[in-house]
C-alpha cells in the first residue's frame, strides 16, 4: 500500500513538474501598447515579447536576428496593422509555420491618414481639405477600438489554450471595465470642448483619439514626408490663427519641422508618445496635455 502511495505521489510530482516546465504561452506583438492588452487578458499564462522596441518606428523597423530566432518557439504573433508588418509578416510566418498569426485589427474600419492641411481663413477646421491617404494604423489610441482588439485577443488565446478559457474570459471582462472607465474619463476631460480643441502634431498619430472625443489634430508631416516650404508657411499661419502654442512630437521622428513652427509661433515642442507601454496612463496624460495646451 505504501509502495502504491509513493508511486502515485511520484507520478503527481512528475505531472506538476511537466506543467510547470511547459511555462506560459509565448506571444509576440508588434508594439508596446499591445503588450499591455495581451497581458491584461492573458495574465500570468502568457509571456509577451515586443517586436518594435521603445524609440523605434513601426513604419521602418526591421526585426533583429535574435527576434526571428525567438519566433521559432512562439505560439502566436499579434499583428495590429502597422506599416512594417506589410513587408515582414510573411517572413515572420515562415520562421514558424505552426505559429498563429492574429490580426487584432480585424473588424475595425480604419480612417485615412490626414494630409497636410490646406487651410483658408474661411475654413472652420484645419483638416477641411483632407486628401485620401493611407489607412491610419494608430487604432490603439481610442478606447472604443481597443475593446474590439481585446475581443480578438481573447478569441486567439482561448483558441490556443482552451483549458484556461474561463481565466481569459474573466481577465477580458475586467479589462473591458477598465477600458470603459477610461473612455468615460476622457469624455469628461473634453466635455463641453467638442469641436474646440485643436492640437498640432508632427506625426498624425492621434486621429482616432480626436475622432472619438470631438477633437481635431493638425499634422505637420504625412507618410514620413516633411512639409514643403509653402506647406510649412501654411502650418505656421494656421497655428497663429488658432492660437496654438505647442507642437506635439513623438520620439520616433525628427523634430526639425516642429521646432521651426514652434519658433515661428513663439511656442514650444512637447513630447507625446503614442507608443508608451502603459497604455491607459499614457492616454490619460496625453488627453490632459492636449486640453491644457489649448486653453
């Protein structure tokens, strides 16, 4: 009897060791905010690696050899539609054919990137003459769109690991509550200011945030192109007319044109990074900065 108990105990230990050895599910994401999303839903059941590190641009990034090697043991790659994926997703998939490619932007209708504004004094908005452009990939800047991404992440994780479906579902529901609370907070920040808050940004990364809360972003560059002298003059005139004193920039891009505009309007250049990993706190801070800068 004692021998049977010892054998049973040994088998149970082996089983526990095997489960522990299996470890969390290895997941790759394209940008830091996605790490926040996946960890909120996956909790300790996932190990998330970010392809594009802080300070690098999702438009031009090229994966490092060590990252391509790490993909060989990755269960899923969570894509979001940033430009570098167009050239690299095929190669990423080829590195591990068994890896699941998840389009977390599935179901989201994307706006077009705003062109350089051509503003006339009669026009009410700086983007009134918006031209057709590329789809705007910055869908993580608006809480309502993050809810859609969260649903796609939930479906992917439960598909990979159905045994822990209830854990993922519980985490997902908590995350949705967090998203909705943040959405309500941002609405409160801009309450009564809809259509009145205009902010100038070097790279048009905040279009979905602006669209969700009745704001208006005025972009300096588009598709990585610096404004021409005539466009730069128009931007300076627009900033003066709208009493804009701050040009928001992000660390992944040159600040040369933004500094020229800031100097011409007697203003300043201020950092606004849409790629910060602490997604909720970053949106909260940036929303407050946009509002405060334009009082």
